[in-house]
C-alpha cells in the first residue's frame, strides 16, 4: 500500500512538472514577441535576426509549431547544455510550419498546393515508374526532401529498382517534400512585407527578396541574388541565359548534366548542354527568356503565358497556342523550351505578311 502511495506521488509530481513545464514553455515561446526565446542565449541570435526581418511583427508561435514533446525537449536541451553548434529545424518541424504560412499567404499557399512542388514524400520517393529505372541516391535529397535530416536509406526502402518501395519515415509519407522553406528564407533582413496598394509593373521590385535556396549540406539558405547562373551550350555555341535572378533558384534543381563520356559534347569540350538532365533553359525562338516569364512562381502553370508576349495570331495567321508544340500536347516532338522556326518550316522560313486577312 505504501509502495502504491509513493508511486502515485511520483506520477503526480511528474504530471505537475509536465503541466507546469508546458505552460511555462508556452509563455517562454510567446512572451514579448520572442524575448522569452531570446532569454536562452543559444536562441538570442535567431530572435535578433527575425526582429529585423519582414516577419518582425509575428511571434515565434505564429510560424513555429511546438508540441508538448517539443517543448519538453527544448527545456531538457537547454538545462543540459546539449544544443548543437548550429541550431536548425528538424524535418518534421519544417513540414509542421507549412500550414502556418497559409494563415497569411493564402493565395501563394493555394497556388503552391495546386502545383507539382507540393508533391508528398510518397509521390516523389515511392514512384514506381521513376524508381524502376533509376536507383535512389543521396543526391535525390538535394532537391526533394532537402530538409530531411537522414540518409536516403532512412527515408525509403528498398534501395533497388525492383521495389515495392515504402517510406520508412511514416510521419513524412503524406507531407510535402518541397515545402515553402525550400525556396524562401524567413529569418532574413528587410522591411516589413506589405501588399501593394495598387497594381505595379514588372519594372518595379525585380523579385521577392525572400527567395533563397536551402542547401541541405550547409544547412543554410543561399539568397537568389547571391546564386550564380550556369554556363550552358547548344552544341559549341554558348546559350544566352536570362539574367532574371529568380531563375537562379530554379537552376539549383532544374540543372543540366555534365556531358556523358564519349558524347560529342564531351569529346569536343563543349560543356553542359541546354536541355540535358532536368534543364529547361530556352533555346530556339524562346532563347533568353527566364523561367518566371512563362511559369507561375508557385504552381509553375504556364497556360496564360503565351498571351503575355504574343498577339492572338502570329505573322503567318496561326494562333500560337494551337501550334504543334508541347504547350498543346505533351507528346509533341516540338518541345516548347527549345522549338525552332526550322522545326516546322523545313523548306525555309516564309516572309512575314504585310497584313493578316481578317
């Protein structure tokens, strides 16, 4: 009987400690717009960063999610002085934050959610068609699941081309593999973001300064303005690449491959070829145009892009949106990214008509 009383007392003490710790941690997270977090010196630098960022009017808990387990873990790490040299978010912390982005950025979230970049870990890493002809490797995580903290073996099994494949981390199975933080840096310096009071032209702000690519090896974001463009070729000719700095983020994943040994490009030292690998740099009639000129930034939709530059009818009297390209039919032999006039006009390009009959 005495043993049961002692056991009940111990359980009650742990319960009070957990409840008190939870409420105390909740205050710690929310007090004075992050000053509670900054009271722990290991977090002070991060709080200082966000106070000079566009999200400075938000509290830590407006963006971050902290369950009971997370709060107690943070308290334990702080009391035991066991925090890592570089504090970073875990993969589960990142995906839990995505719905919080929706609270303020409803339109951006909706368009992202409707596009291919919202694909889940299961859709990316358990894709039978892809996995059956290409081995899963660590480099897959450079673009898909860059916030995942482990190796590819800890995420998906088996590591062969036979399958069937399963996601080992079941808590991530239905979560987005390319969350908002893959291309956006929240803790960045800058003025408070405000929606424009009126429509503005493309001659205004060149791109959202939050654009930044998260490098999983360095565990940091690299701002779009600091990213370099690749040097690409069409045979021996160097391709004219759009200077739109937003595309520098796209190139981190949609990149060309080093020429295969024995290929003409490798034998002649021509360098990486546009259109190789997952590169989609425009050549032909669209050379020099940047990704965002045609593709919506969040859902990559390009259905309305032609009308941004083209009149409804071309010089030859044909609606450009009905021409035989992959814009109309994905199976077309004329890829919209590198279609050339001579692909259709094999006997010579006709002269432009002085006027098109109505």
